[in-house]
């Protein structure tokens, strides 16, 4: 199971935090700090797996991360997940983000944090991998976007009237 | 009005810049968020950020609570709140509004609401209850997106108790025409299975349907569930092996639609999942493995493309091949594959290759040999993770020949490592290796010194403990022991003379203990020199007070009068006025003992380390003090749980159903006024002093008034004091103060205190025997003439890792119980006991007694009952010795190896655990009156002797403690040794399992190891708990964990309840407390004294069951077993 998904930038600023196991608020922040500390000191030419952060729980847990330009994508998983499988899942997730935001960058993640969450929800649900097929994920997000657009266009109406009036 | 206009205007620019692209269509709602973010990025200090966020939160707070805020604005506010929370600032005031948004908003607003809820709240948050109705409504919605959102939030977090409310709806979704809905429903059910397995038990068939779903996505989702269930119980799903193999075959063969390809690999994640499942199913099962060989071969062959994900599949393949029953040509291919991993220039693959090697070397050490050079290269790799993984691998292949090199490598790594977690882990490993394979004394002591200095104060406390234990117990040769100790003294003196300031506290403690204990071995060493060195340590400012007390203890051992007196006096004067009470006490001890050499010789025996100490865990030497205090009017001691119970009783208003039924049952009880020892024992437990009650046995009615069952009221005391005086045969020992700290010290430096004579009633002891022990079961055993205490050896011979403190310091509880039984017998109530125990034994698990027990004449009728009831025995999976199948001579033969006190107990079937070469491991469990003993038989069928046998057991759910180690570490050919472990439940779970490893060595060969696991149902830990109705009522109120469920009734009409409860009583050994009309109450306990109460009521043709216990998860597990028991019936 996936225990947590953390995205932070090169300075350790959290950009997306998703825990699938309950931790108290301050514990969460501590985990983010510790994880950043562990991940950030690693070169780019070492392996993408890390074991034994003391906070998120002992030997059964593993951090699997990827570093893209300014962002770190870190998945904390237990032993029931395949290391390389998760590594490619991160890739799928990032490619999906790229497709949805068209050339995704850190700013997209900041300004559309909610949206990133919705995309993530289509990939991982309650700590379980739901979908690994990028086209399928994008299709689900599209369905939601259509709903959004129809609602926005309805709301635009009164505003336009107000301006003209 | 102007407010509205202003808001509209601020929203304008973003609306106008509305981008037609789908990706960025919603800037409109984030302009304020945009400002906030921009504001934050411009800030330079944490402090400024805090100020800005507080300001932001305040403004959000204003707006959310204003009634004019529309849902749409609320949505935008919620996103801002999420942002603030993600930065670590609490916005708890928005939680309720998030729920409101999910409840009332349109689909789009709902989405934000649900997101916020799932980010803010956790499963046990009370506000979550407000969400249940919304989820219920959305699950029924015709809008697919709403259904999806509801399922997503349910799988993220949902209150456990509320699952039944939505379960039917989620189940219904399994038949939904849309595959995405079916898929999410499957995952939601999986989540339910994880948090409350008994709730989804009835829909296992539907899981099977999901597995056969026409959509591969739904099938993939169902594999999550199967992986979990098969992990828990591989036996139950063997019939699915062929199906999984077929699925994998189809996937590998490219039968899935192209959509499922990832980098032209067909459904890789699905393949990984399937391979994991197959590994679990094929483990230790030759026939199941045979089905898989072909498809595994196919997978290996197909996965040749050079992409990351194919390696993921290969890795799982290799692991699977090495887990299932071996097939040589597959193993060969897998080995080649591992080689490719290890040799790969890609670092991730190297990592996995090392992992795979570590996994594999236990079965095939040659493989490590093949890749020797690569492994050595990896040791010097720049990536610490790779290095660590390599050391882990080396750890597994260490033997007496290579230990020096490997440990050196490990220590090298430790010196540069900065990660605490790794240090703790590795230090433990070095210590283990050093203990196991040390080539000579010097090396051992030096290695351990490095371990202590590097490991510092982070390392596991059992490392220094077991080191000291090893030193004090020694090995087989006296001369060797002396040399080892002498060397330790030498090297520590040298260390102290250098720079003791840099040594960690734990190391200093070890040093001072060793010097205190053994520096006399070195003839030319003057005690004064050592004392001065120790005194220097005391003066260092970094020395912690715990260390100081160790040092003072050491000094106490060293001062023999003479020249050292001056040093000692100075020290003791300094610390006898210390603020720290422990230090002050040590200082006083030092002062007195240094002056009184006679007392000192008596208290601090030299070389008594080998003799087991009798520890008076009941603190009976304090009896005099207690009775004096009581006589002087002190309030009697009440154990915490009793205090709690009284508090619970004192509550004026109770809405619990038992509050109502209490008065009735109480009166019924006082009318009967029987003096059964059951009642006695329970009430004595509650009052905390049963000796007294047993003395005035006739007045039971007095004790029925619930609240005031407290002893020490006037009238009791004179009698009590008289009893106590007789008990004071023992000299109180000054050193045996409760403030005793240095555990290792105390176990070796104290005089054995005489145990109190068993015939003296001892209230303290009875207090120790905890509340729910069910005195009755012990007393009956006593009557049978078999009061066997568990044999406890204080001395550890095998060098396995055991906790020295627990085994050496605490005397066996059964000793206490035995005393307790005797007390009662001597209190002239033996006859009553006999009568009641006859009654009790019929209720007791039959498995507790063996047919061969010599039963006293008056109890022969019980034996008859037992023989008439063999079915019960079989139900519990326990085969009494008398019922043993005659055609299983092997079992019988193994059983004959059990120690005498165990061989008469009833044992389960002997299950083979694992076999490596000529070593066969098998195990069975034995039911004792108040414990469960696991006996592991190791039989050596070869001609040669085996060496260094180490058995290591561990369990997540159980507390496994070694009762007795095998007498010999090496053992001859064609012989059997038995290891005994006592098991108690640490964390209840439906099935509990024990994982273990065994390692051994043939002379002149590399060590070998194998892993095994042993599984037990929770039911064998369940014992009846005999309580009266009003005690039940009291307990019911004080328990906090509960669960409710409806069960099917057995039979119908008036007798249905009784019949059903009787089934539960028979199968699960629950105690039926009382049946009143359509309601019944039952009780049981889990070893050791973890009670669980059950309330049943017949309602609309089903049995509404409510379970309560102070132990989390116990009610859930028990209800599962009740359900099973009734189904099986």
C-alpha cells in the first residue's frame, strides 16, 4: 500500500501532500521535513530508493522518489508494492500532469493544487493503485473538466449582464 | 451591496483572461489564492510567512462564518484553506464548512468539499459522522461523477462503525454498468476489508465475481483484495491458483487490449501483482508450484525488452521462482537474471539485484560466491543505500571464517554513516555477528567496544544487556571466561586512561559494571586506581545521572577497605546530598557498605553470577510496612483498574443497557448467596485483597454491594496484622529498593532472598495475580495434584538473542499463582473449592487436561465427562494424548521429547515447519491452564553433529518468550531437541502467526538458515471468564472498545437463544453468565487476562450481538470467530 505521496520543491516547500495513513498534523510536517532532508542530499546519479526514514515507520517502509527539474515526487510505500513499479507509476503520474497542464511546471502545481489532487485521485485511491493507463486517467479528468466548463459558462452569464447593466 | 460589487470586480480580470484550454480553465477561483501565493513567495523569513498566513486564516474565518458567503465563494475559500493546511497551519474552523460544502454544493463544489474533507479529517474524527448521510445520498445519485466522488472519499477514510450503513450500496455498485464505478467499488470494499474484515465477510463470492469481471481493470482492482487475503491465509485460496495462472498466461501472451500496454509491455502492474500472488500460493506447496512453472518460464522469456518496467516484472519473477517449490532449470534462469541485475550499470537495478541476492543466498549461498567481485565493488559504491544493501547481504552470508572481514566492513560504514536509523540497525547486526562468530576474546571485546562507542546512546538497549549477560554467564570453560573478563577489564582501563569524555553513556555504564564486577581478577591492579578512574568519570559534566548511579554501584563493589576509603568517602559525601534520589540512595549504600565489610560480604557476593536469583516479585518483604501503615489509618491500595471501575460506578447517569439490568441481577445474586470460590475469587480480585475475604468467608453478602468492596475498614485490621506478623520471616534487603535501576547489576550482585513460606497468606501476591486470571482453573489443577510452575532458566546457554532483563529479573508468575492456590487450600475452604472446581471443569476447555492426568478419587467423574466429549477436543484443533492416532508413531516419538511437565498436557497435531538438509523442524502447541506453550522440535537425521543452532521467533501479534532454551547448542546426529516458548497475545487478530528463522552449521561448512511460519487461530487463546452478573455489569461499563453485529440464530422458537449460546460456549469456550428472557450475556478472556464481554439479544429472527473489551480489535476478532463457529455448525 502507498502510505503517503509528497511533492515538494528543491527548497523543501510542500507542493502536494497526500497521506493515506493517519498522522497528526505536526507529525505530517515532521515527516515532510525529514523526507526532504533525506531526499535532497542525494545526488542525481544514485538509486531512487531510500529505506528507513525513522518517522514514517521502520524497515517495512520505503521511499521511492523521482526528481524532475525543481520538484521531488516522493512515494512512501510498504513492502507490498514493487519498487520499479512505483517508480514507473510516478512517471505515469507526471506524464499525465504534463498532458493535463500542457508543459507542466511548478507553478501549475501551486496554482492548481486542487486539480492536481483530482488527477492523483484517479491514479491512486485510498492508497491503492487505481489506474496506470495514462489515457484512461486523462479521460476521467476530462469528464470532470467538461462538467466544470458547463458550470462556468452558466455562471458567466449573470456577470456579463451585470457589466452591461 | 457595495461588497458584492467589489467581489465581482475582483473576480473580473481572471474571468476575462479565461483560457479556453482545458488545463487552465479555472483561474477565476484562484485569484485570491494567487495573491496569497505570490505574497508568500516574496517573503524571506518563516516568521513573516507565519504572520501572513495567520492574517489569511483570520480573513477566511470571517468569510466562512458570514451567512452571505455563497457556495461558490466557499469553494474558493476552501482551496485557500487547503493551501494553508498543506503548509502546516491548522485551519480546523473550516472543517465543518468543508462538510457543508460536500453536503450542499453542486457537483463541482461538492468535489472541493470532499477533497477538503479527505485532506483535513481522519477516520476517527467525530465530524466525519456528519458526512455519512451525504455519502449515502451521493452513492444513490444518478450523476456518475458524484458516485465516483463518494466512493473515493469512502476509500480514503470512513468511520468503521458506519460501514454497515453504506455497505449494501457499495456492494450494489459491483454490478454497475460503468467499469470505473465497479473498479472504485472494489477498492472501497478492499478498504473496508482492511479496517473491518468481519463486515465484508459475507461478500467473498462477490470478490470472486469481480475477479472474473469482463473488464480487466476491475479484475486488476480485485487482485488487491486477493493479495491481502492470500497473504493472511494461503490455504484458503489454493483452488484459485489455476485461475491466476491462466490470467497471467493471457496477459503475458498479449491477449489484453492494446490500451493496457505500457511501453509495449502488456499490463505490467497487473503482471507484478499476479506474480506476487503466485509466489504466496506456491510457497511450500509442490503441486501448486507445478502449475506455475510454465507461465513463469514464459514470463522470463518474454520480458526481454530493455525498459524499466520489464525489469520490475523480471524481479518479481525471480522472487517468485525462489519462493515456490524449486525447479532446477527455472532456478538457473533466475540466477542468470539476478546476475544481470547485479552487473547492470543502472543503479536502480543494482539495488534490486542486491535485494534479490539477499533474498536468495539463504537457499543458495553459491550465488553470492559467483558475484563476489561485484559485491566487493558495491561495498565501495558512492551511494550509501547500495552500500547498506551490500552489508545486509554480507550479514546473511557471514560465518566463522569471514566474520572478521565483514564486521570490519560494517564498522567502517558505521563510522562514516550519519543516518540514525541505519546506525541502530547495523549496530545490532554487528553485535549479533560478534556474539555468534567471535574468533577470539580480544576481537570480541574490541569489536563490542567499537559497537558501543559508535552506536552510542541510540542503539537498542538489549545490546549492552546481552553483552553483560554473556560476560557474566560465560561459556563452558572457566579459564576462557576468566581470560575474557580479564581482557575486558584491561581494555576498559586503557580506555578510561585515555579520553573517557568522548564515550557514550551506555558504554560508560558497561565499563563501570565490568570494572566493578571483574577488576579483582587482575591481581596487580590496585582497587584505588580503578576507583580513581571511576571518580574521574563522576566529575565529568556530560555524565548522566543514570550513568552516575552505575558508577556508584561499581564503586560499592570495589571498596574493600584500606587505602581506597578516602576516595570513597569523598564521593559518597558529595552525592549523599544530591538532588537525585537514586543517586542519593546509591551514595548512602556506598557509604554504609564501605564501612561495614561484614554486611558488604553478605550483600555483594562475588562470583554469584552463575546462580539463578530468586526474585520476590510480590515485594512481600514490604508486608510489615504495609500493615503498619494500614494500622495507622492509611488508605488501602487499589489497583488502577479498580479505581476506574469505581469511578464508572459513581457516574450518576448511565445510558448503557446494563445500567438497567444491574439491580435485578444483583438481587438475584444476593438471594442465592452461594459461596462459590468463583465468586470469591472475583470479588477478591476486585477488592485487591482476597486473603481477608477468604478468612471471613461466610459473609459474602456483605461484599455484594458493589461499590464498597474495599478492605481495610475497621474490624478487618487486627486480624490482618496477626497474619502479617507471621509472614515476616524475611530480612528486608537494603539493596532491594523499588528505585533499583541498574538491571544488570541487580541481577548479579544481590543475595538471593529467601522466598516466603508458601503457606502464609500473602495479600500482595494475590494482588499481583491479576483480576481475570480465573482462579478456578488454577485451583482445579492444584487439586489434580499437578501444580507445575513453568520451568524458568535464568541462565542462557544458547547465544540467541533474548532479553536478559525479563528472563532474569522477574520470577515466573505461575509461582505466584501456585502460592495463591496453596493459600486458599490452607484457608479451610479446600472442600468448597473441590466442589466448585468439579463444576468448573465441565466448562473448562477439555484440552487443558490430559487423559493421563492422575485424577484424585473425588474427581473421577470429571474424567468421565471428558472422555464422553471428544468432539469438543477435535473442534479446537487439539488432539488429546489419549486420542492420538496410533498410526502416527513419528508424532508420538517427538512428543516423547517434551519435558515431563509438558508431556502430560494436551497438544495439537505436530506440524512440519521446514526442512533443510538433514534438519527437520516441526512444532505443536500445548494448552496450559494459563498459557499457551509452543514447542519446536528440531530433529537431526544426519550422522554428524550440527553446530550453532539458533532459533529465532518473532510475531507481530504475539508476545513470544523463551521458556527454556535447548540444553545444548551443538547436537548429535539422530537426536531431537525441543525449544519451548510461551505465547501471549499482544495484539489480537483473527489469525495470529509466528515467523521464525533457524540457522545452523555443519562442521566445516557455511552456516545455513531457513525461514518458517506457524499459524494459530485466536480461539486457542480464549478461556472462559467466570464472572457473576453484577461483576459483568461493572466491567461492561468500564470497557471502551466495542463492536456490534447481527448473527444468525441456530434453531428457532424459544430455545434458539440457548442453543446458539451453547454452540458458542462449546466451540469458543465462552462462559454463559446468564440468560434472561430473550437476552443473554457471555464472557471470556484472552490469555493473559484480557477480558471480553458479549451481550446478545434475539431480535427479528437474528441475534444482535454487542461485544465489549478493554482491548482494541478483540471484539472484532471475536465476532469473526463467533460468526465462523455458527456457520460451521
